[in-house]
């Protein structure tokens, strides 16, 4: 399901500049890059996992999966692979990545937060009980135009915020999955120019083409300024989102600020963002969607500390201004019951559903065995949903390329609220065992 | 005792102390010459052996250069094995940024991370970054006798930090008496030695002798990490100012 976007008008100068840069890059850059003494890097990863779901009612029935409409099963197999082609030289770089996956249709709702990180594949089809997808997540050419300027054209990452699970500062990147904070985030189609006359200062200006937009009218633009002063790093960003139309708009007008400071060995960071409206609307109890207008503020505070043993602790608090209050959550549940369409279900963003969240993440490397243990939890403060997500990652071969993972995800309802994520989740527990091979 | 006698003894003590300090300074200055290469590009391997089991050799490119104000800067980019290819560390003074290969994301790290294991090895980020300049920068030195290291007579020198943010509370360095090169450095934390670094296979690079094999052995775990330099180019044109910024780190592939 893709949400329609309003058309936008871009200044003619912007169109001309974008066209000129594209022509120069496409005509000249590949020859120059490949003429350099640079090694191409082909690499990727293939993995497969078996998961088992446990639901207290044994039927995987919930408001978002009525009568197990998605056909969740006790056991399921997920297979994924990615292929990267990378090349770097003194004049620039190429970055290409394509992700393939095959997973049960019901997986989108079977784990607590999967939906937020679910891919929006360019190519996807259903076969039997599975969805097969292929998606180009990176396809960018970077050119060092001078010692202090670089231009990137294509599908690229514009992630800049400090937050691990959430990042209100990231105005131009897709929402990430809070349950998989180290997961790969799909790039956006953009042209970006970064000017950095000193390592203490960098200014990035970009125009991006939102998905589904095929004309210049759909282009939006933004900036990101990075400034280092003493032990502190400060970032300021703005996004011009064009004319606001329609209920859903992934790029509303926005401004954001973020800062990181080192204090007594610990990293303290904060982010704040103001959006002219919510990126998704709300659902009325009769099943119709409505806008959630702003200004809407979101903020995040976090702490990072690395212990002498090598264990890394990250703690975050997220105020989600785009999240729903109790009335809006109850309205959503009523709306989905009355009109359980995919469009309405798509408004549900686990991990960014209510207003207040906390995250705890402790990574413990076991150097002796080449393994690492991660203990992670998310808590939705206003709905009482607790997610526990411990995992063990083990290196299985001498090369370090074959790894095994055992993961548990559990959803616990602490308050008994009807419209909580815990109640909406069709399963309470999931255990996954997987293998991955990097090449 | 007469004042004049006291004065003479005072001068003698001061003179001996001065001579000792001068000697230590001279010894360390000579040993530090190995790290006085500027704008260095190098390609090296890192092999970790844990519990007698050798892990996959990691290959990295390093770029090191001091800023105009003397700030130490280093960039290390890993190219093998596949699982870590694309991982990179940038250190500028006390600031550390890491590029994670799996996501391409760049993250600034706190100073508590600097003393931690780089690439899962027995070297810390600080060891890898600061080692580009000198082991003794930021430490005061005291001669502590002579010892034989690998059959070579060496000065034993105790180093204590002069600044509060030093990565270690104490270093003990052994410098060969004849060639005046570092043979071994021992790192202390919480009142005990935690690891020992051996520097071997010195070869001529430019005007200095440079250790092509640097081996760090943990004294708390059964673990050894060895960096072997495959290629080193001082005053390399590949080492440019623009490399030492988080902007460049983000552009890496």
C-alpha cells in the first residue's frame, strides 16, 4: 500500500540545476572513477531464519488481524539476501545495494514492531503464503568536487540524527524500526551537496524526489548544518516540503535541532523537531482518515556509555508528538474494527504509536568466543506495553563470516489498556533462530 | 652543616636530577622519532588470536596526519573480511566517530569508548589513534633501570600522565640502549598492568626506523592482537585534510 502524495511546484532554477548536475554526473563521472586505481568491492549477505510464534489465545486473533486474516502460523521461515557493489577512489565512490527477501504474509504484523520497518519494495509479489520482494536500497554516485565539497546523486542515506531507536531530527529519512535499531535504513532519491571547509563545520543542501513522484513538481528540499565546538556537536536542519495537500505527507515543512556532548566519558544527546503536521493522519471511529495538523513537536534524549569491559549501554526517551493520545488510540481501534482496510492498518506504527517511549539497549561483547549478547527493551509509557528483545549472536567459523543468531521478542501488557500495542499484537512471544553468511 | 655545604649538596642533587631528566628526555625523543612521520598512508593487517584460535585477518588502510594546531588525526578503513569491510574509525584529538559497515551509519562516540577494543582487538581506539604520534605524549618520564628485552639491553622508563584525561594511569616503556627504539610498552590501569605491546621488525622508512610488527598481548585474557604493516608511505599525497572529517567518513563505501 502506497499513500498518494500531493503534487508540488519546484522553482525553475532548481529544475535546471538538478538537470545540469545529473547530466554532468552521468556523462563524466563513471569513466573518471573507474580510471582511478581503486578496488571494486562486491559483497553481501545471505540469511535464513526459522521463527515460532506463541499467542495466548492460540489463534493469533487481534484487532489488526481479525480471525487471523493474515494466516499467521506457529512456524515460519524468512529468507533474505543483499548484494552490494561499492567502489571508492580519491575522486568519489559508487554505492549500490539491492535487498531480496521472502517472508510469510502475516509477518508484517506478527512481531511487535515489524510494520514500522517493513520494506516498501519496488518489486514485490505474493506467491502462496509468502511475499517475495526485491528493492534497491542504495544506488548513488558521489563525487568529491573539490577539497571541501562533494555531490551525491541517487538513492542515498540522509540519516544524521543521534538517536538509535528513534530520530526526530531525521527529516528526510524513512522511519526506522525501533525494535531493530541497527537495521538497514532504505535510502532516499536525492541530489545532495555538502560543503565542509573545516572538520568543525559542514553544510549539506539537498533536493529529494519522494517515492511515487515522477515530475519536478514533487521535489522537496532541505538543509543540514553540522557544527563542532569543544566537546559538543550541534546540528540544525530544515525541510521545505512544498504545498501541503492530502491527509498523509511524509515531508511536511520541518525544522530540527540536535546536539551531542561528552560529559565525564558519557555521550549525552538530544534532538527536537517541529513539523507543520503529522506525517500520517489519524483514524476516526467510523473508519475515515483525518489530518493531524500542527505544529507538532517531537523530542528525544539519550545517553551512551561504554564500560571498560566493552559493554555498550544506550538509554533513550522519546516524546513522539506525532503519536496518538488515548482518545485517538481508541478511535483508531474502533475505526479499524469498522473498516479493516490495508490503508487504515497502515496508519498503525508500532513503536511510534503513542506519545511516550523509553528504550534500553545493552550490548555485551564476549570477546573470548567472538559472540555478543544484546539485551534490549522498549516501553510505551502511556499504554503500558513492554517489549523485551534479548538476542545472542555467535560467530561460527574462523573467517568470521558465518554467524548464528537466537532472538526472543516478547510483548507484555502492564496496564491492561484496550488500545495498547500489546493488545493489538496478534502474538505475545516469538523465538527466532537464524544463520547468516557474509561474502 | 654549613650553608655552603648544603648549597653544594643542593646543586649536586639538582644537577643529578637534571642530568637524569635530560637523559630520559633524550632517550624518549630518539625513540619517538619512529612516530614523527607526517602525512602517513599505510596498509596493514590485524590478526587476533583468542584462546589459541586465530581469527580472520582484517585488512585496513590508515591515514594519519597532525592538524596545523598539532591535533592528532587518524582514519582507519577496513576492507576485509567481508563482515567488517566498510567499517571505519575517525579520531581527531579526543573525538571519535565510527562508521558501521552494516548500515553505513556514522555515529559519534563518547570518550568512554576511546579506551575500548577497536575492531574487537586488544588495541583500543586510543592506542590506534594516538600511536600515530608517540606513546609518551602527555606523560612525564622517569628512568627506572635497565632490563633485557628479547636479549637486548633496554632502558626501563616509567611514564605517568600529566593530564587527567589520559587513557591509562601508567605506562612502562622499554627502549633499547643501543638503537634507542621502543621494544615494549606496558599499559597500567587500576594499579595493575593490563596489556603489553611488543614492537618488532624495525625497518627504515624515510629518515626513521619504523616497527612493521606491533603485537598487543592482554594480561587479563588469553588474547593477542598483531598489526603487521604491509605498506607505509610517509608524506603521502593521498593524505589530505578533507579525509579527517565526519563528512568524509559518511562518504566512505
